[in-house]
C-alpha cells in the first residue's frame, strides 16, 4: 500500500508523542485524532492544522483509515480496540493491552481471524540499550544468568482506577520477557497503599523463570528519586542498564565470584573474587517510540508479525493478574502454566 493512513484515539499524556512521530514518518499519513476533551483537540489542531478531530472515535471508521493507535486509559483499551478491529483496522494499543487476560486473548483471536495487525506499545523493547543487553545475554558474554533486578520509581503520577502494578510493571515485565525469551513459571507480589486506600502505590514482584532464573521488580509512585534501572547478574559478568543516563545507558562490569569447590574443611572455604574493568559500550541511541511507530507501519505494509505482538501483551496481562492475586493474598506464590 501507499502511505498508511493513521488515526490516534486519545490525546492526553502519551497521545501527542504518538501523533508527532507518525507525522514525521515518511510511510505514514496522520489523518485524525479523537479525544473526549475539546481543549485537547484544539491543541492538536493548533499544532497540526490539517488534522481532522472528533470527540467520537466512531467517526474515524468513516475516514478510510488503515490503522488506529489507542492511547486512552487502560480501562477502555479492550472495547476501543475491539471496535477498531471489527471495522477492519490494524491496531496499536498502549500498555497494558487490556486489564484481563480473557479480553487480551479475545483481541488476539479477533485480529488473527481478520488477518489484522495487533501490536502493544511495550516501548522499552524498542530501546537500543535493551537490544544491546539482550545481545550480550544471547551471545553468552555474561555467562549463565543468575538473577535480574529491576527498579522503576518516581514521585507520582497517581491514577484513578489503576494501581502502580498495572501502570509501571508492564514496562519491566515486557523487558524481562524480551531478555529471557520465555515467560515465568511463578509470580508472587507484595504491595502497600500508602496515599489512597485500595490503590497500591508501591509493589515488589518476584518472578521465577525456567532454569531457576530469579527476577525481582520494584515499582513505586512514592519515591524521592526517579529510577529506571535493570541489573543483570551473570556467572561471568554483570550489566546495569540505567535509562536515566543520557548517553552511557549500559555498563558492563567484569566482576564476579567463584566458589572453592567441594571441601569439608572450613579453612578451604575461600571464594575467589574478580574485580575487572567496567566497559561502557558505544550504542547508537534513538527515540524508542519512533522505532516502535516505524515498526508498526512496517509490519502492516510487509504483513509481518510485530516484535511486541498481541500475544506478548496477553502474556504480560496474565503475569499482572497473577501478581495482583498474590498481592491480595499475602504474597501467595501463583503458578503460571502456559
């Protein structure tokens, strides 16, 4: 096809970034924006005068579009994405795909039956530093993975009808799925509702992956420092991905410890510690959202499966559901069967 005719539903926090990127992509043509707030539509129109605007997203179905991006509150994702698929549109949905795994699977089946692209906005999977980290792991440079620790912390933004687990954890869970290339076998979680009753603003999630790889996810809306960090500890090396860093996002530490082997003598129980160099690889950084938007366009035009397809979104939602059940049940370990 020629240029992909695209509409965006939702022009709030993330919508303006999506519109800007699709306007700048040569293979896309930004046609329309829908939002319930008149002032937001006026803002979009002032920046992009040629845009059509509407408060009713059903109007987009009469604009000869090829694709729609859903950037509305998560509680609306399923119904809006379902309506768009029913009208023959390819769909990119911001995270999380839905708030229940049944709804997520229904969207996947609907897209498959209609031969349409369903993609989820797991933006960090399009980050060049995350790709570099994945390559280090797959090439065996860090050895056997022992555990992964992630932290995504800041002060705010509190949301109605959504806790910190569903707001921030999709990012780190999708990163873990990308790095390890397989889903976890169990999940447990603890959390606290400190500011608003029944809205958890801090959560600690423990995931066990095959081969006894442990992962820990810490998310919080109630922290004095903004943190966006992933630490991977391997048998050969350790790597820290710090997204807050402007340029040096990845640091490879040639550090580790080797045990003394089997011994019955306490005197022989001495570990060998390794303190080597710290390597900061030169990574060509770009805007991950631009890469994501371009990937969406390419997948539709080439009829290829997206890297962050609907089924990955379904996996993330299932993991979040299990974490939510565990958090509501004193951290009980939830077993996941796939």
